[in-house]
C-alpha cells in the first residue's frame, strides 16, 4: 500500500469541494481532490437554480447558464394560480454538470490534482496527519495531508454523523415545450409538507421534481399524472434521480485537522433545499481558517472551531427560520393552502414578496407570519 502526500485532501469533487480546492490551490497549497465517480458532474441530482447574487459573487460563466428566470407561478392544491413577475431576473438556471466541471477545472488550473474513480473508504487523524484510505481501480491506496476537507454532499451511508432530519429530493427530465416560468405546486397529494416543481431548462425540456419526507417515487409518479402536468408532457427520460436533503446542520463540522463543508455539513436552505450558494459561502470561510492554520502551523481542534462559529453566525438563522416555516406549513390543510394563495392574489403578500431576497428568507418568513397571524388566516380555519 503506497502512502502519498498533499497539503490538503478534499473528499468529494462537487461544487463545494472543488471551489474549496480552487481557493486553496490559488494560495499555493498542494491540494488533492478525491472523487468516487468516474467524471465530474456525473449523475448530479439538482435543478440548478441559483440567485443573481450567487452568480455575480462566484463569477459563474455564461457557458454554464441555461436561462434567466423572471417569473414564478405558484399553484394551490385546487389549481388556483398566482403568478409573480419581475422585470429583472429573479434567478438563473444553470447546467449543474457544466458548473461542477467548470469549478473543478479552475481548481486544476491552479495546480490541484483530481483523482477520479477514487472512493474514500476511511478517514482518520493520527500521528500529526489527516489520512484517507481509498479504493481506486481495485487497488487500495493511502494518502495523507496536514488538513482534510469533507465535501461529500449528503449521503446516508457515509462516515459523517448526520443531521437527524432529512427529506428526499426526486427529479426527472421531461420534454415539455413553452414553459418559461418556474412552476411550484403545493398540496398533500403532490408533496405533503413541501412542494413540487416544473423548471424550464432549454425551451423544449423541463425538470420536474418534488421534495417529500417519504415515498418519493410514488409521489413523483402521481405528480407526473396530475392533469396540470400530464396534458403538457411529451416524454420523460425515465431516469429518475432521488437523493436525501439535510434539514439542519450536523452536530459538529470540525475536528483537529478537519472541516466539513457544503451539504455534508447541512449548509442548505431549509425552505427550498438549495445548497449551492450557502455551501460556496461557507467554503470561503473554511478556506480562510485553513490558510490561518497553515500560516500559524496550528491544526488544532480549537483553530478549526472558529470555522463553525463563523459559518453558523452567517447562515444558521436562515436554517432555523426555514425549519420554522416548514413546521408551520406542515400543519396547513389543502384548504388552508388554497386560502393562502387566494389571499396572496388579493391582499398584502405580493408587496412583501417583492421586497424579499432570493437567498435570505428569514425576514420574509417573519413578515409573512406576522401578516397571516394579524389577518387571522390560520386561526379562522382551525376554529
Ligand atoms: C432534487 C434536488 C434539486 C436540487 N436543486 C437545487 C437548486 O436548484 N439549487 C441549489 O442551490 N441546490 C439544489 N439542490 C441541492 C444541491 O444539489 C446540493 O446542495 C449541492 O449539490 C451540494 O454540493 P456539495 O458539493 O456539498 O455536494 P455534492 O454536489 O453532493 O458533491 C459531493 C461529491 O462528493 C462525492 N463523494 C461522496 N462520497 C465520496 C467518497 N466517499 N469518496 C469520494 N467522493 C465522494 C460525490 O460523488 C459528489 O461528487 C438540489 C438537490 C436535490 C436533491
């Protein structure tokens, strides 16, 4: 078994692992990125919606962008539709595979090494090193580094302690022409306690999916048969992808010589399940701490604890607010959701939505909760 060395080992070449690698390699560190798949961006399960803010901050190139999105339609359980349109783009749809490849290419250009087809089977921290055991082309190999970064996404069977709660995100690509808005569908029959979506990609195809606590395949099958969907559907590619989405942070995202970033750490918007933006933001925090550790030659647990303190102060209020909204939403009956959409069409919700931010939802959640309570919308239904 050979032993090979890097300054930093990154486990997982998703967008967050590769972005972390890019920033560290740019600063002159020797970075090794280990990816179990045979290609970058392979079999990704993601709708690819990112905000304008994310696009600008992280310099997402034009080649990766499929289209801007200016309008969202929300459908109530009875099919009542609320459309919200903005003159400027609300968000962008990106090609997630190309996006992942672009970030990884940037990392490699800065000198990082990507090991494909290389599954990390075990990690350990001992003798002043972060160590991994990998399996690649049938062979066992061992690598070590001064510091490790786990960016494996949310996998139910990996070596990280998981958040207690998670949901399933299931999706398929479908031929459907003439869809220009993001469509969001609510209702117990569609996605109890969550939502389903139709998201246009290239003018002829859309991504159709939903988030649910259980029975994802069953709900998707029913959703594809929903009259609002089925009558517009030509074919779907039968390739259905389903993955868990964390609904909260992991108990601890650091240790001596180690940080955990991205979806693996639970850095995800609990309202929508979107994880690209928060993950990228938090990876930059991780990079600053890793660089500090290298500068001071200090890889102690105390040094890396700072990473968790900073990232939590930046996004944890959003994670908690999103969970609060989910709890509230899960208690609504289909009738109440109908009433809510109806109310939004007539009354004060649209101005609040207009002022809201695509990535930061805490303020809108508080404003909406206050408005709904003041209008006694929920109370009326419960009594
Ligand atoms: C249906 C669905 C739709 C979504 N839509 C959106 C959206 O529109 N916008 C948005 O922002 N987010 C969305 N998300 C969430 C988004 O996809 C994730 O938050 C994002 O991929 C997280 O990036 P990551 O780099 O942390 O993890 P990942 O993208 O999961 O990357 C982890 C990488 O690590 C590799 N890996 C795992 N274990 C090992 C191992 N042991 N050894 C080596 N390699 C390993 C994996 O193969 C993978 O390549 C969606 C999620 C789902 C399920």
